[in-house]
C-alpha cells in the first residue's frame, strides 16, 4: 500500500471542506462535465468516504478503468477543480477574493476605454475599503483613480491630483504603521518560551519591545483595524512571556472589542474572529471570569452551528475548552456528558484534527472519566492516548497513563493485569527506592484485610504528599485524589471537590 504526499494533501483538502462547500463542488464539477458524473467527481466521492489516499485500494475500487494509467494527472485535476470551486464559493466571503474581483473588473473596463464606468467601479471599491478599514486596498483604489484622472486634462487637474495624493499619503502612513507592527510583533513572537532556547529569560527584551511600541503608538485606537489587532496581539504575547494571566486576559479582551467594533470584518473573516474568541475564552478560564467563559462558549457554539465557512472539526476545540473549564470548576456531571460527543468527533475528524488538540482532548477526557469512576472506558481512552503520543510521550505523561491504568485494574479487580504491569518495575534494585508508587500498588495487591488495605492507602498517600509531582498530570493530582477518596470512603468527585 502506498500513500504519496500529494495524495495525502488532496485528502486533507477534501476533509477540510464544509458540507456547504462539498455540495457546491459537486454542482461545480457536474456543470463542468455537462451534467454527467465525471471521473474526478467519482474519485472525490470515494476519497471523501475513505479518508485516505491508498493507491492499491483505488486500483481495486476502479479496476479496469482507463484513468488509472494517469492517476496522478486525475489527482492534480481534481485538486485544481476543488480549489477553483472553493474560490468561486467564497466570492463575497473573502476580502482577498472580493477586491481581486473588483480590481479585475476595473482592468477589463480600462482596457476597453470605458473610463467613466471604470471610475465608478474604483470609487465603489474605495468606499468598500474605507468601510472595512483596509488601507492597503484603499491605496490600490487611489492609485487607479490617479491613473484615471490623468486621462482628463483641464485647469483643475492639479487640484484633483493633489486631493488624491493627500489621501494617498495618509493611507501610506497607515500601511507603514501596519508593516512596522508586523515586524515588532514577529520579534515579540520569537521571545515566547516555545520559540526560544530553553532556560533563557527574555523578559527584558520583551519589555524593551513593548516600551518601543507604546512610545510610537500611544493611542492604539488611532491605528487602522489590522494594525490595532497586531498591537493587542503583541501585548498578549508580552503578558505570556511574563506569565501574567490578568494582562493576557486584558489584551485578549481588547482584541475582541476591536473585532466587535467592525462587525463587517467578522462576517468576512469569520474563522479568524472565531479563533480570536476561542483564545479570549481560554484566557478568561485562567482568570476565573466564569460568566465570560460561559457566554463565549455559547457564542462559539452558535457561530459553528450557523456558519457555512467554519469547519466542523472546530467543534473539538470548543469541546476541549468546555471540558477543561468544567473540570476546573468541578462540574463533573456536565463534563462527563461531553465525553460521548468528544469520542464521536475524534473518530469523525481523525484525519484533520490538530495533534496538540487531540492530545489535550484525550488527556482531559481521561481525567473526567477517572474522577467520575468510569473504569470500563478508561483503558480504551488510555490506548488512544498512547497511539497518539507513541514513543514521543514525555516521562510525566507516560507516568500518568501507567498510573491511570493501575488504578483502573485495581478498581476492576483485574489484579493479574496490574501485577503483570508492575513486575518489570519492581525487578530493578530495591523497588521502594526506585519506584515507590509501584511498590505501594504492589503492597495494595498483597492486602488480605480492610485494615491492611487502609495502611497501604495511607502509605501511598504519604508518598504522594512527599513528592506530589511523581507521575501526575500538572494541576490534576489523580492518584492523590484517588487515595484520599478511598481512605475516606467517599466518591472521587467528592474528593476532587475537597481538594479544589
């Protein structure tokens, strides 16, 4: 079986399409084929169903068909057809496509010497660019108007040109501000911990960059829309470098306010706004702005349900945010209710979901299942998590997976599996010195009475109290919660609530 890179990219493109886009493509392809089902459309429907490019499987499905001899040509043609259809579908929904179409019309009219019609079209484009606060496209329109005005001689030519040149100067200043903020924002971005050498402290450099920006642009409200967005992104990254959750939340709040000051941009750049709102909601969870988080999650869901441009896979990002928020709030009944939808979404979007989101979702779902004592499901989810991380899982994450499995086996009275898992860990030197948690579980297995079991749990709890980071997910002391619950004879949900 072979899966080439180009084939995989084509499948990823198909899986990224919304239902509306898929319907549009099928009509587009049928129209191009004279109303008949073309080879490219049949291949599209097959790949949409299979979700993977395997040439051996394609050869079996379309055995005997002549196009298999030129499969690479058909694949390239299909990809181009999809891109053409998506461009056509997005007319009026994409700023770039919208202005490309308008200026293309201007060029067509100009080459036919239809100067008056050309002028009306350019002025309409300029008004549209001004409404959307897009100095770059406004500058293109002004450049066209200067070119058109030069076609009309007259004593007022200098005055007409001067008005346009003055407008051009203002627009060029705004464009220059945006370019400079792009450079400064990129410099700040490079100072984030994940983009710099581990252990280096860049707070001083970040402070210098912020000072430079605030000195040059003391009033961010005077900036054009995109420049203002860059300004607040820079502030948010500065807050991340300093680890200030409050400053990060405030910067994200200003970002949302900037977007909501221009609703037309939200309509045209729905996905960009959606991601900004998602980031804002995540920042609000860290500052315990509970009402803001709930309102933002509800708004994200409404956007996804009513949108034809947002990808259904984005639902998993919302689930991940909501699940983490509910877990941190101790709202376990609501959290566990999300797990079936998450499982369905992971299966449905397995080819197109971001690896980090998948990892986070699985981790958060396992925590929820653990606290809600859904032991029968945990092994399945732990296996999914191992399949995602493979050999690249960090030691702490591997420790979590092992610990969750041990607890699950113990609760299900599958002592044989637990003993088998512990055996290799206890062979290395003195078990208590090398792996005290494994030894504590081994002691639990050997208990013959309730008092012995209580003593074993006390020993485990003491180990965890001495070193709470041992094999535990950050901020979620799973083993400690479990040991504490068993000692008190209460549910894990109650124990988790008591530890909050």
